[in-house]
């Protein structure tokens, strides 16, 4: 009778834990970044009874976080590619509107200047043609001044965005390293996975990071996650985070970490870097 009650109690406790997890799933159904959880049940160790073994009930082994790391990595890669393209298109459109506009673009002003030069070449003694040429030359010079000011404004905007993004990347890296430290402190083993709430927080930081830069990750045995950006530059290694900075090199601002220039290619920030590099 005692064994029957003990087995029944183990089943009640296991199902109680499963109901608690299910309730938590329902409560967080609309919580951004929350991953559904599930209690994993396992058979309790059998008890020897004479020449036989008799089961002793069920154990709630641990709570598993339901997620697909492959899909998460694909999502982060797609997010990086989308934001890179969006940034590139934004700057391309700004330049196109500046230089190729039908009314205020460079083509109209250049054509007017070329026509004035041709008129003077056809009739060098014409005072009117000379005056028109001087006027068109002044218009062309003024237009180049306008283009220069606008291009400098675009460059300043790109520099400001790059600096802001670099600061945010550093903050995200520090946040991931801090969560790694909490996971190590909590202790991780084969039958004791990291706390689900910490993993959800870390995934949210990675999702935001992927909007700024190409991200690759590697899970370590202690539950920590190493994060590499761009072409493999280390941002987070275990519980330590590297720091990126914006440095001036060859008259162009570039995002660097550990002294390596262009550390974050193929991202939204690589477009900013590209827009600031002088043509060779």
C-alpha cells in the first residue's frame, strides 16, 4: 500500500510541475522572445523485490526549452542580410536623388555649361554668348558646392550612425557576456540545462545584434555562447566581451576591434563603412 501511495505521489508531483510549466507558457504567450517550455519526465529507478524489480513511479527530470537553433541561426543571417541591403539602398537612393534628379541633378547643369561653351566656340565675338558662359560656369561651380555640402552631410550622418551602432554592439556584447556569467554561476550539466529565461534573454540580444552585424555563434560545454561577428572577429568569448571602437584611418572612419580594420563586413554597418571609404 505504501508503494502504491508513493508511486501515486510521484505522478501527482510530476504532473503538478508539468501544469505549472504549461501555465507559464500560457501566461507568456504574448511575451516577445519567450520560448515555450516542456517538462521532461523519466522513469524512477526500479526497486528490487525478491527476484524481480518493481517500478517506483515517475520523476520530472528537467524543463526543456523548445527551440530550434538552426532556424534561429537562419533568422539571424537573414536579418543581417536584410538590414545590410536596406542601409545600402537608403544611401544609394540619397545619392541618386542628389546627382541624377531631372531638375536639380548634375546632368542638367553640365549640359547647360557644355551648351554655353559650344555657343562661344561657334561665335567667339558674341558678348551675349560670353555672358551666358560665365553665368553657366557660376551655376556649375555653385552646384558642385551644393553637392559637396550634401555629400559631407551624408558622410557625417554615416559616421554618426556608425559610432552609435558600435556603441550598441559593445553594449549587446557586454550583455551576452553577463548572461554567460549567470549561466556559469547557475551550473550546467547533461541533466541540468541552463535557465530558460536567461537563454531567452540571450537570444533577444543576439537577434538585435544580428540587425547590426553578421553574427556567428558557438555553444560551449559550460553553457556559455561565444559570439563572432563579421568575418570571424571575436565579440564574446565565454564571460568576456571584446570592445569595438571607431578609429580614423586613411581619412576614413572604420569600425575596429583589437586593431583590425573592417571587422564587421557584410552587415548594415559595412554599408556605412563603404560609404566613408575614399575611392582609389
